C-alpha cells in the first residue's frame, strides 16, 4: 500500500511499527516516510502518547545501559544511547555548526572518526584500552543538522586485543565504516 493511501488509523498503526523498529526516527523523517506534514506526525504521536525523540532515546537507554569502564565523563564523542560493556554500544552525534566546514557545512571528518573510535573503546570491558590500529572508510559527507547514529560491536577477542566494528548511519544510509584494533593495557604499564 502506498503512503498516499494511508488513512489516519492505518498511518498511526504504521507509525507505531516504524518507531518500535527504529526509535531514532525524527518527526521530520516520519513526515517524509508518510508524505504528511511534521505537525500531523506530532499530533499522531500526541494521540498515541508517543514521546519526542529525545525522550524515546532516554527510554531505550534506561535500565539496559552499563557505564563505560575505559572512558571518563566527556571523553566520549556523541551521546551514549546504549552500552553493553564487553559486547556492543550505540551513540548519537548531532552535527552542529561548530563541527562543520564553514564553506560547505559538511561535518569535519575527525568528528566521525572520534565518535566511532571513542565508542569502540567504550565497549571494551577493561580499565584502560587504547586504539592500536584503525581502518576507516568515509562513505558520504554528513551535513549540518544531521544526526549520526554509530553502532559498535566487538567482533573478535584474542588475549588483550579486540577487533571492534563500527557502522555510522544517517537515517538508513551508511556514512562511515571503521574497524578498530583495541588493546587492553595492563595495570602495571599504566601506573608507571
């Protein structure tokens, strides 16, 4: 069924389904998906008692998120949305004007790298973890105002070495891919 033919009841049913599968969709994203105004989506959400994006993100994170052992406050680039230390994590970066190149409004690449790298370190279950190697690929420029959702997952663990894969997306489009080799430093090395 095409989006043009959704009546209010059908649209609201589909809206709930979309947000259950992807709570990170904005009202603007949903308006585009359904071919209606942002105000219509807001009214639908209010009727259905579905909170705004920031509240949905907080609800996703409540109770399921552990704290990173490897990073202190302010060291993670982006907002931590979900973290299962020793397994996986998710962060969200909203592109602000200060992060962009003034001529083009493109996000400067080191922000994408920093978001992915700090998330890769955060998922490691250790007191001290450092990046030893990174293989990254920038897939498309990210613009001012876009939201970058990064997902990290530990793929391999051998001794004190971890291979962490990070995929960063804007909506459903991949904008950055990274594989990070993370080393866990022993307590003796750190204290010297």
